[in-house]
C-alpha cells in the first residue's frame, strides 16, 4: 500500500522498523556509533531536507503517494486511510542527526484536500518502539488551512514526553493520525529550530526503571513535603469486606462505555491477607451484575468514595502492586464532587473542577512506567488535558509502590515511592473537592490484545491515605 510517484517504489514499513536508516541529501559527514559523538549536524539554519531537489527514492512511506508539488518548493503527499498511521519518513544520515544545538524540529503543512486531517510530525531515538522512544506533535488541519507542526524535544503535544536524546535522531516522520478518509497535503520547510534550553523538563528517565528503590521509612506515614499535616483518610483492607462508610462499588452512571471490554462486579473484590485484590478475568456477565445492563466478556471491579469522602487540596496516596498481564489498565484517580445540590452537574469538570489521574498503568508498557494526567472543561469540544506518560520508577524489594499526588492552589505534583515524578502549574488547577476511584479497565486506551493465558491477574491495594494542612481543615 505504498508508492512514490515518479520515483523508485519503496516497500512497506511498520512502526517497529522506523529505525532503519537511509542516506539523505544534505552534506552528511561520517557517522558515529551510538555512545560516541555524532557529527551529523545540519547547517546553522537547520534545514533537514531539500524540497527543491527531492530524491524521492530516499523517502520511506506507508500507505502514501508522494510527488514534488507544482510550486517546486514542497512535496505533495496523498495519504490513504487503510492504516491508523499512514506516513512518510524523511532520510536521516547513517548514525542519525545530531540536533543538540537545537530545541526541536518543525514542518509546514497545508491541507489542499476536501476533508480535515489530523497531521503529525514525529522524531525518533533508537530503541524499542513499544517504549515509545519518540516525541510527536499532532494538529488538526482544515481544508485550505496551513499550519506549522512543532516537535519540542522532551515533549508530546506540548506535554512532558519521552526525554529524547537530540544527539541521536534516527527518524523523522510525517503522518496522518487515524484518518477516516484519504487526504492530500503539502509539506515543506523541514528544519531544526530553537535552542536546547526549551526542552529541559521532566523528573525521571527510562534509565530509572533499572535503578532499585528502597522505600524510605516515612513513606506512608506522612506526605513527602514538610507541613502541619493532619491525616483525613486512613483506609486499609484488613477486614473481610469493604467499609461501606467510605467505599462504594459502582460509578455514578449506569453501564459501560462503548469501547470498554470489561464490566465491573463487586464479586471481583477479593480480601486476602490484609490486602484488597481487584481480580481481572475472562468471565462474561452484565455490568454490576444487573441483567438490565450491557454484558462484557471480561470482569474486573472498582471502589469509589463518591458521596462518602472527598477533599480539596492536600496529599493523597495509595500503596499498590499493579497487575502485569497484557491488556490491563490499572487506575487510581479522582473526580470532582460539586455536591448533591449540583444535580446532574455534580461531577462536572467545568467551573474550577478537574479529573486527577494519579496513576494510570498500562501493563503493555511493562514495569517502571506510568501516566499522570489532568482533564478539565468536560469531555467534548471544550475538553482540555495535560498528561505525562513518561514517568519512570525503579523496582522495590517486594513489588509494592506508593503513588501519590500533592494538590495545592495552582499546582499539582505527582510522586512515586516518595520521589517527585511530574508537575503541573497554572491558575486553572482545580479548587473543587474530588472523590477517589481505584479500578482496572480493559479496552479503551488499554490494548484490546488481552493476554488471557495470564488471567486471572490482580491489582492489589494495601491502603489508601490522605492528609490535609491543619489551617485548611473545615469544622
């Protein structure tokens, strides 16, 4: 499904083969092995491809037709829609580009077709594609519209991303993101831009996954920052049933989301050795065991403090051992509670409220990596989000970890095992109380390729705790 108009055809390339390098066009010097100094640097003006004299046979493409545009200063790319990410890959020198003198890469894109397109620019490092060793920027471009895509090293769509090593850029890719129809785009002016100072962000790196962590003695006994803290929640699971003064077992709304492959059942809450286990298994049944609701092939469980406990600001944490079977999405998160008087808007993320994702762990990532996120202004056209899915942590002696969030006016900070992992600051930080949810989801963002051979599997929860500064306590 790949061809280049007026040039030597190139075979298909998968995401896993993006690291295959081809020679480009702009004064390449001898390459260096990884770990050595890479001398393949562009001119100070940053140009990475000559659009006026493109040797199209040097491009690698997937579900795309490419030719030089009539203006002779850009490429016309016709993307198909038979794959989720049709793309063209620009040539890099052997050994990759050394872009350490720059802060990112840009590409100008014009939509000359008749349908809107989500177009993306992606910059790769060497590594396993499953670990996502790349940065990407994706933007919607309407018919007749021109936009410049900017990839800033260390970020993804403006959020903290993979800590890309700009000295070893091994692939630069222009793509359409999950197109629903064929599209025609012009691209030009691929160049390195900015300065390295723009890209310094992040509190962990992939190397942290291999560094063993010894949890400090104070972990679980207090927040990771000083203050006159008062504990406001201390829920363990040493009993043989759930404490219904604190916890419920279903979301406020009925049923399941369309892309979920699981349903919740309180039968999958297992109390064993002072630990709550959320059992994940293949067991067909109806949501919440209600025959009037939709059925799903997989069963998990959830617990929530909706209507029983909520808090605005403070520190919230849980000690968790996540599952490992592929296809599971373990979550520890909050939703807003505007109070019963708000009616159907009780859990709205408008009006100063937010969803806080303290822990989102996709098992397909393997151990040592998780997502932290914020969502606000609904989940439709006004939806806004901030996320960092490149947060890394090392193994502990027993496989348990403490995930927490410090919520302050104008600032949110995420911690794992008492170590700072992510941070967001802004006036829009929520000022509305939030309640807690812990669950395991399947489908949706999580892969649908569930490893049934390793089911049942479990998300294990030792305790959930919260603190508040004394001067913020209410009578």
